[in-house]
C-alpha cells in the first residue's frame, strides 16, 4: 500500500520535464550547466547524460560547494579544471571565486541551474543561485532554473531575516532574502531575487509537476539524492536547519559519525538533562554515545576519536517538525546547563555569519527564553509570506 502511494505521488522535477519535452526550452542553445552529484532523474541518470542525450549543446560545467561529484568536504575549496568522465571544462564556484566571471559565460546562450537545495539560507547553493542570477544579468545570457523540491516543504518558515551587509558581511551563507527557513524552491527563490535586482536576468523556471507545498520528502516518491556529503538522509534534512547551528559551538553536530546532523554531543554533555530541556515539535531526543572519526566527508571533525555523550535526533512527525525551533532550544539549554559550552570561535561571530544576524546570539547571551527568541521573528514571517506570494509556482 505504501509503495503504491509513493508511486502515485511521484514528483517530476525540472530536468525530467525538459526530457519529456524533448529538450525544450534548451534546444538550440549553447549552455553552461550549474550541476552537482544530486542533479539526477528519479531513476538515477545524471543531468549531464540526460541533456547531452537530448542533443543539448552543453559547453561548460559550473560546480558549487562539494564539487561535481559531491565528494569535497564542507568548506573545502574546489579547483576548476576538466571533468575526466565527460571531457567538459569545469568552472568551480567554490574555489578562487564564488560567481561566474564574464569570460566564464562567453559563448553561452544560457546558464542552466540544476541543484538540489536544503531549504535553509546557510546551505550555500541558494547563495550560488543569487550570484549566478547577477552574473547572467550582467553577461546578458538566459538563466534557466530546473526546479527541484524543497525538502522542508513550502509552508515551513522559521528564523530571522539577515542584517544589512554593513552589519554582517555578505557571503554565500546569508545573502538570500526572507527568513532563514524560507519555504521556497530554488525556482521560486530565483523569482523573488530576480524581481529585486536593479538589473534582472532573463529568467526561466522549468517547474516541477506533482509537487505541493505541504509535501515532505517522503511524499514526493523520490529517492533522497544526497546533495552534500554529510546531508545523507531526508530525515537529516528535517533537522539540519537547527542542528547545523551547533557548527558555531564546541558541541559536535555529528560530522564524522554515521548520522551527521542527527547526532550531537560533547565529552562533558549531560545527555539526559539536555534531552529533558531541549524540546521542539516533531522531534524526539534519545541519549546515545558516539565517537567522531575522520573521513573524506569530515577530515577534521570536532572531538575526533573521543567518545562523546550525546543525543540522537529522531523525527517523529515530519509535518510538525520545526528545525529552527529545535536548534534554538538546544542552544538555549546548552548555555543554561553546561558551563563548558562555548562559541567555537570565542565570540560567536561564526553563528552571526551563519544566520545572517547578531540578534540570535545576543538573545541567547542575554538569556532570553526560547519563546521570546522565536516570537521576535513572527512579524517578519508574516510580511515574508505576503511578499513572496507573487513568486510562488505551486499550491
């Protein structure tokens, strides 16, 4: 019965729509392809194979954080070069630069953007999209987004807006508009951003069929495509906007373990105490012990080779899950209960950069309640839901 339900609910993504339309709207265009390991069809074929099989003239590949094959660790710079499997030149957008240059777009008619996002501003692919829009507008080439699901759905929003760039420096993790959890697909986000540019790009979004705003990943009927080395499951995606905030602390966010972003811990952590204090809708927290080990995905995890007391996050209700609420609750309880807790960089600037504002850190340091911290963003969320409406592509 479950299998039949999933098959009936299968979502067709933008790449598959292009294939179904025999290459439209890309036929006859010389394209650059912004692509990574998760740019696949539901049966696992990679987008490069699909587009070239349709006779699309793919001239150049552009790759985000983690590289074309998705193997580079978080924050690891990726070099430009040539792809050994396809022979195509590769321009890294996470190396010496983060945006395409005019010369990178020379000879192209369109830049095609086909990345699987995580639905939260600090996941760098959203920032890469903004920079590609700006570069395409400057170069006078089309920007075509092949849309994919937001794994958090299209109704969940949470967290603060970013501060202006003169307060928190603009970077890939904090440059998109709206709350931290924005509730948009990348196609919709592109429409919001493009409408705000002084010089908009010639933007086309190839929308999905079958996707609804209420959908969690399981309801799409699609296999989780692993968009980055440590975001390995759809369950982890539903915790990631909250548990990833621990990156800015001396608490492990699970890198180097079998379940990054679903495990958290430290040698001094009082697991039972934390589990009783840190609560958010849709999650259960179970005391565990684990030992982070170095790997290709996490070469230098926190507390490496040390057994940690920690918690396993389990999503008990995907529809109710509020990941940012979970992250705030964890940070608030850790500060209150554990004198060993500290910002990883000493002053919390890394948290400011991640969430795009100082307000969260300052509220935590004042000892504001979780309810007060979350409530402070309510008016911004209401405005965002209204402002984004013209850009929505799905019910």
